[in-house]
C-alpha cells in the first residue's frame, strides 16, 4: 500500500518575476510545475517568514498537493532534504490556492504602514529624495538603531530577519532601483570594498524611509519621541501616516 502523504498549508508569494504558471494562479485553482526542475514552489509556514524580494506581489494561502508520481516524489524528497530544519518553508511541485490575502501580512502587525513606505520607495525620484534628505531629523538614525537593538534582544523566531519581516531588505532594493532608473549613473556607487552603496541624496532618503518603516511598522519598539524623530521626514514629504 502506498504511503499516505501529508498536505501542508502555507503561503506562496507571487510577483512579476515568477514563472507564468504562478502568475496565473487563481483562488480555487491549482498551480503545478510544468517540469520537475527549479524554480520550485516555495511554501512558507507563516506570512512573517515570506521573503519578499520584489514589489508589487500577491500573497496566496495554499495547500500542497501530494506527489502524483514516483518521479515527483523522488524530486521532492531530494530538494526538501536540503532544507535546514526550522527554515520556515518547504518546496512543492503542486499547490491548491485556498485564498488570496493582503500583501501587507509579511511585514507584520502594522504591515499596511510598511506597504505605504514600500510604495514610496518604488516611486522615489531625485527631487523627492532631496526633500526626504533635507527633512530628516537629526535624531532619527540613532532612534532607529536603538529600536533595532531592542528588537535584537527579544526572543524571536529563527530566520525572521527584522521587526518588519523582509521589509527593510525590500526597501533597500527598491530605493536602489529607483536611484538607478531616475538618478543617473552616479546615484549608486561602489565603495572601496567593492560593495554597492547609494550616493546622496538617495542614501539619506533610504535612511528616512527605513526610519519611517521602523516607526510605523514596529511602534512598540520605540517611545513617542523616537517615533516622532523617525517620522519627521516622512510627515514633511508625504503627510502623517493614516492610523
């Protein structure tokens, strides 16, 4: 008798770089890899573990489908054996789409605020970058560091990289892309170690957006004075964050 395989419920992130079979996913539908080769479907245990590399995207609640053949079973066994225990995800070759959820969920309890900052980074141009840099509060960077230290000292789930999930990494990528698209060849430079870094005003604009994401995406990590400092540039350019 064939061994009964367990289905796994989880979360699948789909963006513009996903293969066509993922982008076409609909609630109530089934997504199956056309071939048994990477990229595999990545099913995360919780929304907070979802790695968001690109924006915009869709968050799907899915259930894995048991292997339909010995070839699928073998391929899955080989790829999942490489996953570190506690990594917070599994790979699949086929999933059923149960529901479509808010794309803000990977960024935490206050993810809607983080989404607003992410959208600002996506649309960032050089005049706006200058305005953010000029409006940045002198205490904002230190307040953000203090909030980060407070978070790093708290118990947390292994693999969760920040108080707002993958929001900070996404912000960095989006500001970089905006700088390259709208700031010219000198907006993003290579430092002495060969690492890429933003030139001004993009560097300070990224700092201001990161600080706003911390203030509004993880408000429990800072007091009102710190939140005010970290929100100053955002409020000056975009207005107060909706409650």
